[in-house]
C-alpha cells in the first residue's frame, strides 16, 4: 500500500468514526508506528489536515475548531497535463517575478502552489527536477512600470507613456486606455486603445520607457471587439483585416508541425505527395515570417504572393551575409 492509499484510509476512518485509536489505524494501514507518525505529520503540516489527539478519549479525530478546518478537504492526488503545466508555470512565473508591490504576497502564494504539487507520492523537489518549465527569450521590464500599468488597468484610468518602437527605432508619447495584459511567449503585452492613433494597439511592456497614471477615466472597449481586432490573425500583433497564408511543409517536418496549433481558425490537409498544407489567417506578417524562417528549407510559402516575396527577400539578405 502506497502513501496515497494510506492518506485516503486515514481520512475515511476519521470521517466515518468520531474517534479512531492508534491501534485501529495501525491495523487498517498495516504499517509501523513510525510510518503512521510520519503520515500524520505530513497530513497536518503539508496538507493542513485538522487532526488532533484527544487525550481524554485516547484517540484521533478531526477538530472543527482548528484554523482552516472548514475549508479542509483531502485533495485529489493526480494531475492531468494541463493542470500540472498550469501549476508549474505559475511557480516559474512567481520564482522569476521582480520585487514589487506584491512581494509580501508572492511567497505564501508560491508556498501554496508547491503544497499542491507536493501531494501524493512525489515531492515538489522530485516533480521540479523531473518536469521543468523553461522560459524562452523573456525580456526584462521595469517593475515600477508594471505596477502602474496594473493599477491603471484595474482602476480603469488612462496612462501617458513614452514608447519605443523597435520597428521604427524611435520613441513617441502616447495616451492610452489600457484594456488587458497578455502573457505571450514568456513576455508581457498591453492591449490598449491608443488615443493618438484612435485605434487598438498592442504594446510590449518592456518597450515602455516612461509611464504615469492620468486622472481621466479609461475608454472601455467591448471584449468581443477586442478579440475580433486583436485575436483574429496570427501572433500577438494582429488585426481584424486578415489574409490567408498557405504554407507547405515537407513530409519530414510535418511529423512535428501537424501536431502544433498555429491559430484557432487554421485549416490543414496533406497533399498527394505527403506534404502538409497549413492555412492560417494573419494581418501583420512580422511574427509569422520569423516562425516560417525557423523551419528553413522544410517549408514553402505558397500564398499570398506578397508574403512569399518578403520571405524570399529575407532569405536573400541572409545569403548575402554568408
């Protein structure tokens, strides 16, 4: 009998009987007194089980007066892939969070997450060693900026900021109404209504140079409109007006790409030669071109001609360097 089963037997006995003696536990669990003691300590210390020793009646029981007793429930001890990914991702995010206004709350939250991971027969140390979340190309941002952005976002205030555009290599002053923060590919982006451009824009938080909260109330944009404008095409910098990119992947690389979700509205099929044909909507092509190029000679852009020409130009420029 493993520890998981023993925990459930201990819980079942305590729930079904008002009082359970040590002898009853040892007979039911078929373990040594030392193992039973370790199980009780784990349940009390790690899972916050309100188990007490009743000296007067010489037995163990659940004590409803213990702190947190009303909320206590022996949790499920197995995670599916999405659950363990969510817990490990949250743990990784908190581990790498820069000091800020939430610093005093982060450690208890992280402890709670690790407590959830530490259930069952595998310790959090073992899980962390065997299952890892590795951030990729995460950019640094100023924590004080993030605090102001979050405050304005939740209190529905406008922001004035100085923003650096990498594409144009210049800075501009913007007044924006923040709508939502997005964590995408290990980086933060701020979806906002730009009062200068009079339209929705997505800003990379790390490119914000200066920011201040304004007293003016933020303009609220309907969520369905936000999704239509900013989530209809491929990538984080999207738009409502889209084109269809048609990509052809070699049979070899298709073994991997065919398992990937590039966009919620993608369409795909195999042609008669075993090539994988992927169609995805896009508006701005910057991110799409980068993802196409990383597959090298294993992918070809079939449509539209403009996207194909841009990829050819990039390849030519690369060839000139080498």
